[in-house]
C-alpha cells in the first residue's frame, strides 16, 4: 500500500491556509480525546486479532457517523517508514501510531481515519484517539467539532467510562476527560528578550506543559513551541479548555510585548536578523532542517512586525511543513539518509519564495528598508 | 581645505572599471618609484621650511611635465583625518603620507599630485614617490607609463643617484631601483582548498612578499592579498617586473586550478557559499567592514565561476572601495566612530546590488540554480 496524499482533503493540512484567529503567532490548535471500547483489552496488551476487531468496529462505526462518513482510511501498518513519518510530520498521527520509535515499531492494526481536519487514530496507545486540527488559536471551535464526533462515534461503539474516574485510558495520566489540547505557537520575541525561560516555568506552575515541534521528547527548533494541558482528570473539558485558553492568550500578549520592546530598543538588530534570514532562505543552495526552521522563525517574525511586506503566512506555513525531512525525501523520491536532501530542500524553499516574490512589486524587499 | 573628490579624474579610481587583463582575479596593479631631490636632506629629517621648498619645486616641475600638466594638487596636511583616510582607502596615498599612524601624524608639506591613474606623493618617507595604479594585471603597461613620468619629472628636478647604489632613498631597503610593484589579487580558491599557506611561503622564497588590503602590517580580509617584490637592489627594473610577472602569472594559474577542484569536488558547497554571501549582502541591514569584504569575496568567486550570472566586476569593485570605513562615514557625513556606520554600509551595499539586479532579468539568481 502506498500513501496517496491527494486522497486526503486539503492534503491533510487545511490549517496551512492561516485562516484562523492569530494565525501568524498560533499556527494551529489541536485537541485529542483518548477513548477505549467497552469490554476490550487495551491496545498495548491486545493480540493482532483483537486489534483487527477494534479496527473493523471503529471503521464500521465511522461509516455511520455523519461527520466521518467521507473519511479516508489509511492502514498505517502497511505503509513504509518514510510515509509514516510523513503523516507524523503533518501532525496527523502520533509518533506512537507511526511506530517511529520504541522497540515494537509500527503496531499491527494501526490506522488513521481522517477528513483532513478531523481524524481518528485507531490502535494507538488507546483504541481510539479522536483529533481535530485547526488553523490559528481556536480551542472552542475545535472542541465543539470534536465533541460532536465523540458523541456520534460513541453512539455506535460505546466507550469505556467510569462514573468516578471518567473515560478509562491505557495510561492513567490520560484518564478522566482523556483530553489534551495543544497549540503550536511561535515565540521568537520571548526567546530574543530571554524571557522565555521565565514564561515556560510559569506555564508548568499553572498545569501546562511545553514541547518541541514534534511533541513529547522533541527539541524546540525555530522558536516553535507546543503548549498543552498537563492534567486530564478532576476538571471538566470546558474548564480545561478555558484555563488553557486564558494562559495562551496571556502568552500571546507577552510575546507581542516582547516584540514591541525589541522593535523599540533594537530596530536595526531585529531588521538585520529578519532580512538576513530571508536572504539566506532565498539564496542558499543547501539547508539543514534545523537551520531552515530557525530562518523561517526569523522571517515569520519579520512578517509579524510588518518588516517584510506581503510575504504570506500561508507560504511560511507551507515552508514549515514541506521542508521537513520525510516531505523533502518523498518529494524527491530519495531515502531519508540521502546526502542530497539539504540541497533538495534549498531548491524547494527557493522555488516557493521565488514564486511568492514574483507576486510582489519588483523591488519589494530592498526598497522597504 | 576640504577634499573635493569630483576634482579627481574618475574620482581617483579609474581601475574600478575592471578593464584590465584578468581583472576578475587581479583587481589592480600598482608600481611606485621612490625618488629624492639631489642636495636636499631626506624628508624625515627636514624642517617645515625645507619641506615647503621640496613641495614647491616638485609642483613647479610637474607643471612643466606633459604627463602631469593637468594633475590636481591635494595638500594632504590640510585635510581632516577622515579625508586623509579616504585617500588611503583608494590607494592614492600611503598610510605614512596620510599620517594615519605613528607618533607624528600627518607631516607638514605632505601632498598628493594626481591625474587619477598617475600620482606623485610629496614629502612621504622620500621626497617624491611616483605611483601608477591600473586595472587588472598590467605590470608592463604600468611601468611604461611610470617610467615616462619618472624621466620627464627627473629632467626638471634631478634625483639623487649613486652610480653603484642607484637611486638613494630615505630607508636603505628601497635604494637601487626604488621600485615596488604590487598586485591586489583575490585568492579565495587557494584559501578554501587550504593551499594558500604553501603558496605564500613559496612567494617569500622567491623574493616576493604579501600583505593585506592596506599594505604593510594590515590584516588579510576577504581573501584579498597584495603581492609585491621584496628587494629593490641588485636587479634592473625590467628584471624585477619580469620576475614578479612570472610569479603572479603562476599564482593565477594555481588559483584557477583550485577553483576547478572546488567546482568538481564540492559544487553544492561552493554554490551554497557563493549564494549565501550574495543573499546576505542583498538583504542584511547591518554590515561590518570585515564581513562585507568576506561576503564580497564569496560573491566575486561566484562571478568568477559563472555561478552568478551577470553581476558586473565593476559593481563588485565599487562595493569593495566604497564600503570602506572612511568612504561610508564621509558619504553619510558621520564620524568614523559613529555606531550607525554598519547600518549605513548595509543600505549602500543593498542599493548598489539592487541597482545591479534591476538591470538583470527578473528571476535571475534564483532561477539559475
């Protein structure tokens, strides 16, 4: 089985269009609900036959669920590693479902059901993980969508629920609501003013946690952070989302203040940083992934500060997603270990930026100084 | 007295046009002859009155000399430091005549007589230093020009000459021919292949010496070297020039071979280096002088390798000269210590490159990959 991304509505990444609120700073909002089917052993301890059964049940139920009726089913366990990594890079499946680490690799029966914005991971750590991914900072809208899917699907495959503990999950840290909401947020201002450590420390004190671009255990690159709730138990979904929403709103305010301070105190330093990043992306012939993320961070800051005129956030988002290793390798039909990937990445980045620049007035960047 | 550079034919830098042989690698050829007037005490030991006398005599003689008839006279000792440095940055006067270092500063009676390409420094370490500066690698043509001036001027003010030692000079290391020929040469290939140390060592073994952009004691920046003869005594002018010519020709061959090796073995690394340099010059908002020279070196290599299409060597030469500290400061009417100079330099570099790019097809650099 080969992954055909064209089958996915919007290629599975509709949030790239940056149509959501505050989309220049908050790239996307993601919420997932961990669910398990009543009377079935948890996935990590289930045999192949039991996982097949779960898969069959969930797919059948989704066909009867209006919101999932048109969903594409991808049998992740039948994909090559490169394609599983690609789905992970699009944040469509977790590292766990993709089998990218751990001794077992990809699990028998691992599958993704997706409509592009709404997805169901099957046979992940839990039987079912419902997920919604939206552009910008949109926790309420995202949850409303997800809640509906949860209700509809749960009508066909009853979820294990305990009156005292709430939804039961394979790992107890997810029990209760089973909810994790996270935002992918870009905080270059706080990094440059060196306030980021203080802010991140503050987050953990109020029950939030932060991660890098690829979730748990991943490093922070390009000043992109995933902020999410730490606890899932003892509060209602609405309380959890309300709390996360307030804190993220505050982080956005801090970030904007930091940018103002930078613009006021060191305008040349900031403009220089931003335009150098643009110049390198536009002309380099070899780019590592980490450097690309760091340069994109600089350019994104420049767009946020109106230093770089009409470069679109859509283009920046595309660059972010499509310059990831599996994306670059797959586009060029190369292995992930191919030494030419940095050159291929640079060609792609240049072509996209050149295309964007074509649509701008001739001497845009240089004349705006 | 204020320096009016517009009075100088071609602003005193006709060699910028890159019209000479091998001008992409050898920026300029410079030859100077040290001369002293018979029966007059050497400049360092002369009093103000004696220096005035030398100045008057040489200027009067130059008026009767066809080649110097139209020369502009600049009383260097009446210029502000910034303007003296500016003349030095154009290689029109030595650091010594400009009084840029040493305890005495600028010397009374220090003056420059110049037609743009031919100049006479008066009251330098010697009474008279004749100098010619030409585009590219042109030692024979340069010397033919200079020899004529030497002969003509020497007809009016007889030079101190000893039948055994040749021309007498203030410092014995210049006695004999009084000739120093030097080429300003760009050797990025030899630097990148790490062969430069071997080549420079070889030069000293055959009686040549190397210096940085600003002559004796100056550091090498941007892979620009001044190669010149070490000895002035015991050989004829023709022998000295012939020897220098042969060696420089060989260095050019080595440099071209090194570039070929780089292009063959590491084309992506080289293209990346070259285009990153271009991207930074084109977009940076703050540039130190040293960084500018290093980036210009990368871009110049790119032009030499035909990686960067039709960026002219003339533009590169202008960038080299006009982004020097005194040039930047004077253009913006700022002090040499002004903290804004790096930003002003970046604006100038960008404007010049933008102007050059306007004259190229729309998607020149990015599409040439």
